[in-house]
C-alpha cells in the first residue's frame, strides 16, 4: 500500500468504508495515524476492525476506533476523509467539519500528500463528463506497451492508496471525477487532461457553472510547466482552456479540437468520433510523458477497450451487438449512435434529463428504437417525431429479442441507455451483463 510518514501521529476521521475507504483506513493506520472510521453498514465496520487487528500483528501500535464522525468533536483533527459518493451539498458532515475548520478530503488528496515520500514519478489526471475511463485505460495500456512502470487508479481500478508504490520513473494514471477533484487541494498533475463538460450530476452542484468550475480546479492545482490537455468541443471546456492560456501557461496547453479526421480502422476498440477524441487526448498525454510514437501506435492498435463502453459483445447471424451500458446520459449516447451505420437502439432506465436533444445528430444512423424501464413513456413521447419507429419493450431481454428480429446482417443492436440503471439494476455493469446474457440466449 501507499503510506506516508507525514501522517504519523495525526488524527483523521474516515466516513465510508467501501473500497477506497477501506484502503484509506489501512494506509493511515499503517502510517501511524490516529483513525476514527465509520460506515452505516455494520459488516464494513467489522471488516475494517478485523483488518486493523491483523495489522497489529506486524505493527507495534494500531490506533483505530469506530464512531460516526457526526457524533464526535472533530476539533484538532487533520482531516475528514469521505467517499466520493457522499453528497457534500446535502450531507451534514461538511458543515460539522467546517465548524471546527477541519478539511474534508479524499484518498486522492492523501495520495497527493504522500507523493513527496515516493520514488521519483509522474502523475496523469484525467477528467471529463464522458470518456475519462476509456482515456485513462488507454493511457495505462500505451504506457504498458512502452514498458513504462505505471498503475491506474482513482475512479477506476483499485483504490490508489491500496496499491504498491511504483519504482523510480513510474507513472500514476488517475481517473478523476468531479467529486474527487472537489475533495482534493494539492494534487499537482504533471499531465492534466479534460475531455469535455456536459450537464451531469447537477443534483450535487449549484448549477452547471459550479460543475464546470469543479473540473477547472484540476488545472488550478497544477504548477506552470506541467502539461494541460483540454478538449475544446464544448464552450465550458474551451473557456477553461482560455483561462489556463491567459494565466501565463500558453505553452502548457494542448487543445483537442472536435471533428478531426483520423484513420481509426487500425484501432478496433476505438471506433466513433468520441473515441477519436479519446485517442487524441491519450496520444497528447503520452507524448508529454516522453513515450515514442512507435510505442503509442502499438498501444492504440492493441487496446481492447473497456467493458460496457461501446464494447462489441457478439455477432449473431451477421448482426453485431454492442454494450454501451456506461452511457448514462444523452451526451454520451450521441457519439455511440454515430459510430455505427444502421443501429437498433435500446434505451431507457432512470432518466437524468427530460430531453434527448444531444442524441439527435445521430438519428440518421438509427433504424429503430426500443425503450425500456422507468423512462420508457418519457422516451416514447420525446421520440414521437423521430424518423424511425419506436417500440416499448419494458425489459432488456424483450428489447434484444425484438431488435434482433428486426435487424438485418451488417446492422448493429446497441444498448446505449441515456439513463441511470437503478430502476431495474444495481448499476450499469449489471445492466450490461443482462444485455450480454440476452444476446447469448439468441444463439
């Protein structure tokens, strides 16, 4: 795990004991910090206690107690570490900590604090409303192809504090959500990447401008001379690029413009205009890290893609099936529609907005649509003027069967829901798995 002597003797409260919270407690305890930990789930609390007891066999002293930070006096604490899933705009922990001037932070901020004690390394931080997981995994893959020691963490993969420190010359590749950036004060990325900003997670922010300002903080934390790679396909991102440029860092900024023609035929897992942008951002990041063009090209060609992100999961009787369950808002669906010529589009779930306007540029690629879940009546209404038939199907298995019956060889059945999954599934991955099972049942 990654720890720091800087935490020895300091006091931290940790709220939320899922994967990142558990790794945080382990790292703090191993570093000699005094830790108060809490989760509403009693099983998670018990697991943390057992882990600390196991650590006590190897450590002279373990200082861990179980208590809800809201019920204790936080005066004198050095930080409250919260899971990114804790909504600071509504959860009382923010006001409770603020009342005694205790910072509310994340495991990413702890990683930033630990960097001084790690072997010489570089950090790449990737954010954006859409595409950040693919871009993070792509940079990770290219670095692996080039033989550069690296690890992937943050909002993807294993918690960063739970991973082993890299040797000298290593690169930490971090996917960063706006929530994680909100909880970070000192992460100075050697390479910072912003792909795009479109309306999302607005239940956690005081409007779209506040959401965009969260993304902008990734660059505000950077030192001059560190690379800033910014997509300028939307006005909010373009405004951030202008701000960074006018702040005396013009030479640091690389702008990724939309609509650049590229030969993507060599990259099977990187199809569509959205993946062209992801690839350009990854190329720019790896060039900033000093990776050779030959290694970059090899990495792009060998990239296998990520589950549930325009992932081809099978072909039945000449019909291609694509799982894009991670597309939980209309903006992320739009490029998937344009990535294939004739699409039988499965959409629905818990709607995040009351329109599908962002998807309309791809309507010319759609042969038919099949609506599922809670949003089905809404989407039936929104697509009433669409230039293709729309069929209510209620569930994924019904939608797959009807789409397959209508599709011709060479066409694509695309699950790209434009919705959250929580009406019928625990998360987008469970929804994607259900899609795959429905496809397998066709064979």
